[in-house]
C-alpha cells in the first residue's frame, strides 16, 4: 500500500484510464531520489486488460545507443515485421537485431510509434519508463518523440525521472514529499522502536521522502552522519555507505562489481568475481547476504539494486578497487565489444591507445545505428586517452561532429573548445571551421558563422576545390540571410577566384554571383543569372541541399510555381527516403511558395507541420520562417491575436540569431494586419521604416512594394508610393513573370490621375492575370479596379470587379478583404448579399486538411501515417472528424469531391 499518495495515484490512474478509453496519454512524473516514483509505477502497472511494457534507464548503459528502447520493446519486437519497410529496417537496425541502416533517428521514432499503435489495436498499452534521467540519449529522444505524436491510440506513456530530466513539453506531475501523518505511519511500520527525539528529527529532515524515512533510522544515533546542510540524496548515500561498510569484504566486492555494471548479467558477474578470487559458492553466499540486507535482488538473470542511490554508494565505497573491478568486467564482457571498451576506459589511468581505438570502433558502430550521442561520448573519452596531440584533436573533432548530429549544441561547442587551434590538416581544418560556424549560427552569431565558413573554404581550396565551392555557396546563403551585401559579394569574388565550376555546381555558383549583383546593382543583371539554378532544381533528383537552394532562388526571381514544385517534390522524396532532418527546411520553402501562390490553407498546413518537425529535429532557427508565414496569413485573415503572437516570436528570433527573413515576415505581417483593419497610415509607416534596416535586402522588400503603393493611394498621397512602384517595376521587368507585370500595372492604374490611362493599366493587369495562378493578387487587382471605377462614378462597371474580388477573397479565405469588397459593392449600389459558396475546407484543422488531401489522393491510413509520422489510428481519428465537416461518409465519396487547392 502506498501511504500518503492518494492524489498522485489518481493522476497516474487518469492517464491509464484514458488509454483504456482509447485515447493516448503521456506524463512525466518528476521528483527527487527516493520520493516514491518507482513505487507509483509499480502500483499503476497492476490491473487486467493492459499490455505493460517497462524499462528503466541504467547509468552504466547511458552511452549505449537505444539500450533502453530495446529493453522496452523487446517483448513485442515480433510485431515489427508488420511495419512499413523503411520503418522496420530503421528500428531493427537501431536495436541491433538486423544490420544497421544509419537511418534518420526520427524514422526510428516513427517505427516505434507505429509498433505501439499496432499493439494497442489488441488491448491498451501502458509504457512505464523509470529512471528516465539515465536513458541513453537515443532512447530518450525517440520515446519523447513517440509520446508527442500519440493521439488517438490506446497508449499511455509514463516517465519517472529526477528533476534534471528534460520533459520536452510533455505534461508533468511533480512528486512532493508525503505529509507528516503519513511519515509517522511509515516510521511506525519500519522503525517502531525509535525514541521520540530521533523520530521527530527524521520526520523533519526527511522532507516527506519515503526512502529517507526507511534508511535514516539505521544511523539516527550517529548524529555526525546526518549533517543537515547536505542535500538529502548525499545523506542517504552516506546512510547506505554506512550499511555497506559493515558487510564482509567479499560482499562489498560483489556489490562493487554489480555497481560498476548493473546491466551485466549473472554470467558476467560470475566471471568478473572469479578474477577477483571469489568462487561460485562464495558469490552465491554474498548475493544471499545482500538480498537479506535488502540491498539488491536477483531478477531475470540480472542483479538489480533496490535503489539507484544504493548503487552509487556501493560504487563510491569501492574506492581504488574500482579500477580492478572494471578490468575484471572488461574480461567478463569480451563478447560485447562496446561494453568492454567502456570498462577498459574506466580502468585506464593514463593514455591508452588500445582502449582509445576500441572506443573509436564503438563510436563507428553507434553511428551506424544512428546513436550519435553515444558516438560523441565514446570519441570524447577516446580523445582523453590519446597521447598524440594531432590524433587527439582529430578524435575531438569527430566527437563534435557526432554531437552536432545528435543535436547537442552545447556539447559540440565544448568539444570544439577543447580542440583549441584549427588542425594543420586541410580537411580536418575545414570540418573544424564548419562545425564552429554551425555553433556560431545556432548561438546567434551568424556573422561569425559566415567568416568561419570562408575560413573552411580557404582550407579546402588546394585539396578539394569542389568542397571549397560548396562551403562558399553555404557562406553566401548565410550572408544573404544576414542581409549583408559585402559578405555576399566577398563569397562571389572568392568563388570567381576558384575558376570555372564543375557542371554540378555551375548553376549554384552563378546564383551566388547573381545574388551579389542583385544587392549591389539591382535585378536587371541579377535575375537572369540566378534562373538557371531553378531549372536545375526542377530536373534534379536526390541532392536535397541543391534543390532546396533552387527553390529558395525561385522565390527571389519570382517563379513561385517552380519553387513550389521543387519543394513539394523534395518533401515527398524526403518522406519516402526517411530523411526527416531535411523536412523542416523543405517545409519552409514549400509554405513560402504556397503563400505567394495564394494557397493559404496549404501554406498553413505546411508551415504547421514544419514547425512540429523543427521542434522534433532540434532546428529552432527554422521556426522564424514558418512562424512568419503563419503570421502573414493570420493578418490577411484578420486573426489579430495569432498575428501579433507569431510576429512577436519572429522578432524575438531575430534578436537571438539576427536572421533577417523572420524579421521581414514579422514587419510585413503587422503591416498587412494594419491594412486589413483600416490602419493605413500605420501600415505605410511600418513598411517605409523597414527599408532603413536589414529588411531592405530581403525579397520581401520587393514583394511588399505594391502594398506601399496601395497605402499611399488610399491616404491620398500617391507620390509617396512612386519609389515603391519603381522598385517593383524594375523587378517585374527582370523577372519576366506575368503575375509581376500584372501587379505592376495594377499599381500604375492606382497611381495615375488619368482615367483612360488607369483603364489601360488595369486592363493590362487583368490580361496578365489570365492564367489564374495567383488568386490573391487577382482579387486585389479586381478590388482596386472596382474601387477606382466606383470613385469615378462608373458603378455598374465597378460591381462586376468587386463581386469577383469578394468571391475570390471568400475562397482563399481572407475575410477582412472579402468584407471590404462587400462594403464597396454596397457603395456601388448592390444591396443584395450573395450566397457565399460553401467552403468545404474551412472547418478543417491544418492536420485534418493534410490527411484529407492524402486520403483524397488514394493513400491508405497506414500510408498516410508513414508519411506524416503519425499512427494509423490517429489518421483514422482525424478522418472520422473530417468526414462530417465535408458532408461525406465514405472514402469513395471523398475521392469524388473536387477539393480546391
């Protein structure tokens, strides 16, 4: 019976009952050592009708990739054969069941998600993860991913951890100490003979910690053993140490061996004990004595301490004997090279190249299983055991690479700091500078990141010219994001000095040259030399970086149809290949293209998923772009709260990393919100002011020029819009895009005072809009022309344009703009409101819309789940909610719907 834990039991019971009801639940129970976390897990694990999967983080296994995940899923791995092929290979390879695939770690998470969801089809599943603070990084990341992605599946996941565990946004329940009366009840049970003073002191100093209540009475008479200023965990360790010190030497040695590798089985313990002169009978007797003292238990062929603090105390009590213990274990686990390498490392007292090489090989195996954090730890320890300075630096850089791949930014920085100066070897020096650049970029110093990339290219210039060019292309993109024309120009000049680029890089090099020209001389000479990269991106396959660069450049040259096509294909290819890490950037380019193409719902869907993937993959710098897209759409849809919240997040991001793209979106979004709500002067002031800062070098400064023109005209000061019109006109001439010509003509029609000339420009604009590819711009052209015609008292002609504008705005949707068109219609004499067309998609959430579109395309729930890293049951749940909103009841009816883009 758990004393004093009724409220805590109820919280965990709610999570379990939620799973029994067919809905997922996730909970992190956090508390100090000994507070009762494991006891609560034991309690909640009971009860019929549940499949209970359980694992615990083990400190000695914290550097073995996917060790805890393997323990959790081992009982049900037979079900893995039913997983999609990519997921099955990724999961079984990561767990060492099949050859390693080196797949993206999040693909492993998707596989674990599908496996648990499939299992829950039979009966509810309860996953209990104890000592989560000691999970290996690969398992922790995977299990947190699964917990965030479960939704409509009968799966509950409960983590129990110390306060230092990162819950990564999962719901938390803090476990406090039990009350005084509960403490007294426990002491009555465990130490009924205590005198009153000792009893009161233990209750007071225990803080309601059940383990303290159980252990402190053993040393209550020894006042010096309970110094109040020490943390409770230290006092408990001391109490445990006192108990261990009273045991026979053989028992202490056996405890030390078990503490040095709690994951070792009885066979390994027997072999290690033998090297210490302990016979089989003596080992058996020592284990019996330790069990009778309630220090450990033998379960499932393993020795398990009754509490982690007891294990720590046994290990500390061993003193110098620990070295011999680890050497003994290294012999005992010879069949497990990774474990052996770590035991040899623990036994080493100075440089040891043999052990360092063993750790290096362990790191290679870990990387093959996507265990990058474990690889980083092994390589770092290998470096510490390396005498040769050059080789030590090489291993530290390799450790930093692995840490970076694991998303451990602080660890990457720490490892690079330990390298010191750049290596003499050009290839190693280049990798060193590239990593330094990544750290600098993530830390908010994008300018330093650029300079480090330039240094990396200089190191490669003589030994790998193609690599030097690739790095300079990255540097130029970085400088563009900084809105730093001199640095872009410098990268272009350095590329030119490297001579003629190979065919594979020629278009990308040309695009850098064009970008430098664009920032210094304008679009006329720049856009033509940037366009070839877009053509390459449309043709290419694989080469995600090249194609996403091409999609980005497509946005600069105004070809959003091509940019969207490239980005969509990259998204599909990344999903098919399991290349999850590329998806956030792919969604940035896709959502941006969809916004400019007037596909607002699709853009919201892409941006929303991109934000989730950026969080899952540890790419916070991608968030500003995606939040900016969502802020802009919220503005034109009149959602002031969302616009202000998202644009503020963009501005906060700029303050951190100085990337101007997010700032540009934030400024433009707020201006569009002002314009939508009739604050025209504020909108124009905001956009004009942005041109005095870094936003002026971003593509947004071209694309919001028509908004400046409109604001100036609406304020009765058309001359204030002339410069913006000229800026956009220069772009439109160089871009050669029909939509750009149409928008320029619209601006001219608004600015001119000559009625005939205005009609000419508006007519030209509507002809250029003929392909219908930019509904947002088409609607604004009809609205502007209708407003002009009404002001010129040509109300009959105005009504058709205003009616068209209102209909398009309603479909986008852009409610404030539809209202504005409707108000103009009423002013033009049309009093009968139109019956707005039924908008089938309006009620769908972004995720429902995404799932509906894939189902409409003919994909099964399982195929959709694999693409979106969801469970099939979650897909089914969203379709169940979406069907009534679409007035359909079956997939066949859904397939016959004509869903708008």
